[in-house]
C-alpha cells in the first residue's frame, strides 16, 4: 500500500491527545538511512534506544564509556521534539563481558553498578524523561530470573537500582519493564506483587512497562491485558507499552496483515481507555531493521511500516484509533 501523504502523521494525532507513539531506534540506520530518519521524525513523538544505552554497549572496558550512539539518538530526538525512554539500566543480557567474567566482590560490584547507573542517569538529566531501570527480572513462571545481579546481591538489587537511578535524576520517571507479562499470568502476578511491595517500602518507582512482543494467533485476550493495565494503574503506577511488535509467519499474506492491524488496534484502544497508559512504543521503525527474523527463523514483518518504509494496515489501525 503506498503511503497516503494526505493522512495525518501518527505523531500529530498523538500530540493532539497527549499520547505518545514511539519507536525503538538503532544508531546505524539512523546514521546511514535518510528514509529511516524521515519516517521516524514524521510519524513518532517518542523514541527509545534499541541497544545504545545498555550496559555492555556503553562500557567496552571498565574505565571507558561509549556514549556516541546514545548521544546521537538523544540529539535526534531533541531536534525533532520527541520524548525519550531510556532503555535499560539493569538487565541480564548485553552485559559487559569484563563484568560477567570478572571476579569483583560484593562491595566493588555495588560501587561499580551504582556509579554506572548514576553516571548514565545524570548525563541525560532533563533529556531522558523515563527509564526502564530494571528489565526482565522474572521467569515466565513468576520466579526470580537467575542473573548476575540476583546471584551477586539477591533480589535487593532491584530496589537499590531504583534508588540509584532516582539519585541520578530525581525528576525521571522510573519503570520496571518485562515481556510475556501483558495479560494475567504468573509473571504479571509476580510483577504486581513486587511493585506493590516496592511502593510500600517507599522505593521510587513510577511505572510498569509491558513489552507486548506478540506472535500473531497467540495473543492474550484484550480483557486480560486491560485488566492487567488497570491493576497497575490502581496502584498509582503509569503503564507504557514499551516494545510492541506482532510477528507473523513468513511469507505474510494480506489477511495476516489485517489480523495484525487488529491486534495493534486492540492494544492502543486498551491504552486510550485506561486511566494512565499514555505511551505505545513499537520495537523498531520498519520491518527491515526488526530483531525478529534474526531470532525467530521463518517469522517477520512485525511492525507498522514494511521493509520499504511503506505504511502497513497496522499503522492505519493506530491512526484510526487516534483520530479525534
Ligand atoms: O532488539 C534488540 C536486539 O537488537 C539485541 O540484539 C537484543 C539483545 O538481546 O535485544 C533486543 O531488544 C530486546 C530488549 O532490549 C528487551 N526486550 C526484548 C528485546 C528483543 O529481544
């Protein structure tokens, strides 16, 4: 489907209702692909760094920070008047090898992680308004995920990370973020219990990110997702859809794309009807740069714009729902 240039960009419709439609951005296409930049700036009023702010990419060596990619992405957002979600400070994946394989004791590890979180949040004070402080701390069965952090510090690492991020930028909104926790299940229940406990302990946490990485045909019920959003909102927490994509078995048919559009429509309606779910971020700008085909062989086409940057029915579904 050719781009309908007469249609309003998603970001204009979103701006008009105080909503954010975001995309995860990679440094390389942002640098090398002008069509990617144009599409990003035209359609989205929020972005997140797909990889550039993760611990490993930021810290090639213990004494070195590599801020170039993150700086370039944040500068682009500022130039285009887009809000930024910071992703992510504490995660088991994409850790620096020197840290995972190192032999630091408890105290030195605490010092290192505290200073990492504070350096990063301070650097982007006032520029990155929202942080995914802790990412994916649970298994699908609701148990703690066995990670470097859990092994080293026990579950207390979570509240420590939120406190340190808050010290780094007292005005940033701090989120816990996870996948397969979109509907009502063991993982979302564990998250609910944890954030409730953290709030009770006065830990500075302001929101929960539901990643919403979905597989077409295996989507949790919209009722369950809406109920999940509602229970976090009831705790006074904001909810963001942080990494949405809907992967499809390839080759993709027209009817798959229509069904996929239906899923995008369902999710944005859940947010628009919820008390406090003001952002829907998709995990990539176009299907061309999606992580999906690299990880799930035989699947692809999960996003709003196709490999050529043309609008898909999914984008039209968001637009239809954002209309005044
Ligand atoms: O999209 C990211 C991909 O480029 C990286 O190689 C991968 C590393 O594990 O991380 C991907 O993003 C993940 C995100 O940071 C957290 N939630 C799941 C995302 C998809 O794997």
